[in-house]
């Protein structure tokens, strides 16, 4: 089957205001015309807004009469400065956006030092949650929406004598907000000899644990997971203790995306999941800004079907468009990061992506790709239908299907 080689962005991280000026995912105000901006997660883009006669209610810039109305998330007025918007509907109206509704516990606001840390954590969380929504993965809040299977965040600071451990347990992702302190986080990264440690990496990693327990555990993907990543029933605590005491196995790079991934199959999954989200988001941003990894011309031998994951009973030569889309995606990523690494080094900074991936690690990434595609509730959606004057050329497509409108 002939593959569509064009990368189709999942989220428009870079768009245009109604005035034509570039705007970015994090923006709440156009720096050119002064219009208000808001991120609409269902449309996966930033919209230009104009006030209505009703206080706190907005409409899209240039929208016709009767078009959708919006309110800002309440956390816009608090340290998170959330730029997400909420559609105005009849009946009871939520005051928090889909991302902020996931918070179960937030930092103590009476402590001034917590405010900038909370702000940084929320920036990372919004980027994660926007990706999960666009991928069609479950993002119902455990607080009030789906108390049994939903997702929630506890954003906490250390309180002596008990430190806060970042992690996931039964749908609750706990983030130590001290990880938002650049100096503290860098000290930990150096002490653990990690090549990469970021807030965004943390939340993406922990979301992998959540989606494993929410979607993979006990499903028909469980045994294939064990065959590729290993049996998660081995003692988790003992495995981590062994890893921190003695370090990773010498040959970890032959099978895993990172040294920490080799500690236990759960960590292998979460690390691979996080790397996949890194790749998707970076390529989305590159494409939105006019960059294209396919034009890097640095891959003498692009990866082919030898890196694709095959379930039991599948054989080589049975690739479909989803598989080809993954190969195009990964080869574009490899070319792009080769250039971005040189950009970083040219500024005296470490590599942008300080990892070299083995064939086995790429196969695991393809497993994650197939798993997400299989659970994409947006798979039937092609183009959003709501009026969007801010980005008239925007298109929203299923994740990496290889299908274009």
C-alpha cells in the first residue's frame, strides 16, 4: 500500500491570530493587536476572542451571530494563568477547564514561593493534557467526573519531615512542585547521572503509568506487552532498589529508550510512552513553524519495516498505512533531532535529544503508537466543524493515520 508521506500535525502549537500575527499554545494575548486568546482543547488550537456584552463571556473574533460563546478558566486569574476556555452551555457551568478540573490537590497558596512553581507545573500539565485529549485518550477527572477510573493530579510541596515523591498510584499523579525549581531539579539530574530531566518529562512519564493501568492492564494488549517489555509481576520495589544501588544493566541501550527504563517493565513502558509524546509534540511544533524533518537529508539509511512491532501471527510485509505513517514519523523525527542537536550545541547547550535509540527501542515506540491508535476515540473525526477565524487553514486529523482530508 502506498503510504502518505506527509506528516499531519496533531495539535497546532503555533497558529495565527485573527490579525494574522503568529500565536503560540501558551499565549492568552496577541502581542500585535491586543486581542484576547484562548486554547480550545476540542479544536486543538488557540482561538482569537472578542468580548460580548455579557461580562466574562467571549466570542470568536469575526464570528457570525449565534456562534459559540466561551468563558475563561477560573485559574486564568490565579498563579497557573491558564489560557484554556470553556464553551458556554445551558445549565450548570464548570468554572475550571478540562485540564484544571483534573487537580485534586494544589499547592498551598499562602506560601508565596509556591506560586511560580505551581505556574510552571501547570504549563507542563496543559501541554500533556492537550496531547492526551487530541489523541482521543481518556482524560475524565477523578474529581467529580469518573471517581473510579478517572485521572487526578496532586501538586504538592515538601513538608518536613516528609518529602513528596513524584509518582502514580491508582489514577492519582503526584508531582513534587520543587521539580519546577530549575536549580533543584538540575541538582537531582546530576546526582542521578540522568541526561534529561524536565517537568514535562515527569508528567508525560506518569501519564504512561496511568494509561497502562487504565487501558492496557487486563486487555488483549497485556500479553503482547509482556512479550516485548517484560513481565511486570516481578517485584517492583526490589527492581528499583537494585537499579538505584547498582545502576542499569550494561546493555540497557540495546533494548530501552533510557537507562531508567531498564529498571522494570512498568518503567520501560512509561519511559517509552513519554518519549513517544516528546516526539509527537516536537514534530507538531516543527511542522507548524515550517520545519520538516524529511528535508534534513541526514539519514543515509532511513528505518524500514525491520523496526516495526508485530503481534503474534503477524508477519513482515503486512504493513498498513498506520505502520507506514509511523515510519515516516520516526524518520522525520530522527532527521529533525540531528539538526536540533547541532542547534543546541551551537549555543553551548547540551544535545536537544540526548538519546540514541536501538532497533528494539524503536519497536517499543511502534507498539505504543499502535496502542494509542487503537484507543483513539477521535479515529472517526477528520476536520473540526466549529467556526474558527483565528486559524482558518487549520486541520485536525486522527493521530498518525496517514489519512488526509
